[in-house]
C-alpha cells in the first residue's frame, strides 16, 4: 500500500472519507473563461492527463501543485496515477482538482513541525514586528518614567 509519513500517518490519513455524493451533483462546467484568469492575462494552469483506473481524465493545476504532487509521489513511492486514484476514491462532494489541492495541503501540514518552520525562517516577520513593538513600548515606558521624575 502507501508509504508512511512523519509521525506514523499513512498516506490515506490525508484523504477525506468516502461519501455517497462524491461528485457533488452541481452543474457541469461550461468551460467559459477556462483559459484566462479575470484581468490577469493567460492562465498559468498546466493541463495533464491522469488515469484513474482505466479511465483517462484531464486535470488542470498550477505548476507548483504539480511539483508538490511529484514530490509526494516520490516520497510515497507511488505513481501520479496511483495517488490521484486514491484521492478520487476518497473524495467527497468536490471536484478532483479541488480534492488534489486539499490533499497536498493536508499532506504537507501533517509533515510540518515547529522545528521545520523555525529552520525555514517562518514566523520571523512576526517576531521582528513583536520585537520592534516591545522596543517602542520600552522606550515609551522610559519616557513616561522620566516625565514622572521631573
């Protein structure tokens, strides 16, 4: 089956439970505006074919999402078709593309640790802002105390 993630979580732990209404029942996409993002020029989405079982389907994702999926496949020692098949089998009322995005986000969130965030520099902007604010409060406190003394 699937490889194992950090903290002993299996790949299937990142997939939503199967639902009776897995395809949503919403209207089919008319395809209008598929090539452009409103006011931003041509779309940067990349279209690729994936086999879910014996059925070929087309998926449009951002290049960064394709890169993420490729990395997940490498880490889990699975093909893109196998990973997408697992996602498709467990998705709830959403499109396959949306389910893939949620899966990738959930996969990486489960693997994220505080040490990993710290080594990546995450949170430094907030820490700098907090230090700056603390310094201003200290300076304001000093000015307040000197005003009391005089």
